[in-house]
C-alpha cells in the first residue's frame, strides 16, 4: 500500500512556509520531499532509487519546488480557520 501525504507548515502567517511531502509503503516512510531542502530524500534502498529518479525530472521537481506557492500559500485563507497559534 503506497500512501503520499502533503503538508504545509506555516510559521508567522505566510511569511515562512514549508511544504513537506511524505511517501510511505506498507506503513514505512520510504522517502520525503522538503521544500527547505529542495529535493527528495530516500530512507530505504527502494526509496533512494525512486528519489534519485524523481530528482532527475526537471519539470516534476519544478512543480514540487513551487508547491509552497501554488499549494500552501494559495490555500492559507482556507486553512487559517483551522490553524492554531503556536
């Protein structure tokens, strides 16, 4: 069972936003993307191969790197209702 989950972390409103995408297979995290790092990182041998392949796709990586703007910031007003101050 493959599961992918994208999360937005808002620090000080939309001033600092981090997008994290986690991919798991059979309940084990195999790789993730962090917008602060800017590329996929694998945690298992299979995850490393997938990360290496995905990192080699320029259009795919451009989409992931800009997710902070098109996914997180654009949905901030909707999510702000559910966010709590930390």
